[in-house]
C-alpha cells in the first residue's frame, strides 16, 4: 500500500514563493549525501544491475542470445525500479517527511513507477506528432513556384518549435516527470503539471535545473579531487608498505571504473595477481560511491525544483 500522506498536498507556506527561496532550496540539495537509505538502495541497485549485465554479456559471448536478452532485460528492470525506490526516499527527505523503510520504498516503486513509463511514452508520441506536422510543409516545399515560399516560412517556425521542444524535454520533462510521480501524481496529473510548466514557466524551470546541474558538477568535481588525490596517495603507500609489484595504471584503474579487460584493450600493462584483483575491486567500490553522490544531489535538486514549481502554481491559483 502507498502511504496516504504521499498524496496529501504540500501546505502553502505563509511567505510567498520567490526565485531566491527556490534557489536556496536547490542549494540545499547537497544534504542528499546524508540520505543513507537512498545511497544504500542506489548502490544495491547498481550492483545487482551490473551483475546481471555481466551475466548477459557472458551469455551473449557463448551465443546464448535468448538467455542474454532475458538477463539484460532483468538488469534494466532492476535499475529502473531500484532508482525509483531511491527517488521516493529522496522525495521524502526533500519534503521534510520521515523516510519510509527500504522495503516500503521498493513496494511503492513497484506500484507506481510504471506511471513514469506511460508518461514517457505519451511524451514521445507527442514529439512524433510534432515532427510529423513539420514534415508536411517540408514536403510541400518541393512544389514548384510556391515551394521556396513555404520553405522560407517553415524554417523559422521549425527552428523555434523544435528548439523549444528540445529545451522543454531537457529542462522540464526529463528531470521533473519522475519527481512528480514520486510525489504521488498520477499519469494525467503529471502530464498537466508538465504542460503547465512548458506553457508558463519554461525559462524559470530551465534556470533552476541549470543551477541543479552546476551544483551536481561542483560536487562531482570535489568527489573527483578526493578520489584522485587519495588514490595516488594509496598507490604510493601500497608500493612502499605492502610491496606489491603492480603497474601504476592498474592501481588507479579501479577508481575510474576500469577492469582488466579494458586495461588490456588499451595496451596498458596489467598483472593478474591477487593484489591486482583486490586493487580493482576496492577501486570499483570507490568509483561506485563517487558516482552515486553526485547522482543523489541531482535527484534531490530535481525534487526541490518540482516542489518549488508546484508550490508556485498553487500560489497563483
């Protein structure tokens, strides 16, 4: 069962919503790194999905296409529902509500995440209709005499329509559809919310999501500095203290998501020893954590933008 509080409207604050307040809530997205349950769910999700993808790759290498396709589909399913479960936990944190249990988040994701697929399908259908409508005057531009005039009118209209549609998908639909579902919206409510943002607050939403992207990039840069500096220090200490005879590239490879196969393909020297495998496994754990932290900040920022925009919409009614 989905908690009833999930569908309760967020109370309108006494102070009016201002752009500065919305930006302040976006900057507060760095608090997402303290959401241990969401971090655990995402890490477990990516681990399961990665394992299933590795199994699918092995099956395809053995010419077992059916089993490989099934395992690949299972990997995508695990990644989709696990990410939605983490998103529900992030939404709880953003709304200031008590975090639900991990098991409850998984059950709620299984019950509601399919709405996001329906929304994505309807958005893609709308984009296809838009492109089809633009193809008609382009086809008419091939007519003699009137063709160049039709083309002259089609170019500016097409540039504006397709450019605005691309901006809307990148700045509104892609980042805000999932938070709307996590907040308890149904398919129609989510589509109405997206349509309202595209109609009245496209630039506002785009600027807020740009702030989220910049904050995420800053967090990723700080995490990357920690990984690189710490990795170099540990590599030097490992050679000095442990006495492992490993190429420097192998000691650092796991920190950036590489394995023995990718190193060998790149022509880097590798050592298939126990310490070499341990370095890759330990570095892979660090790489996963370094990848998850900016992801959590981005999800929290998207949830904050959704709540800010939905609150503005309520205040204007």
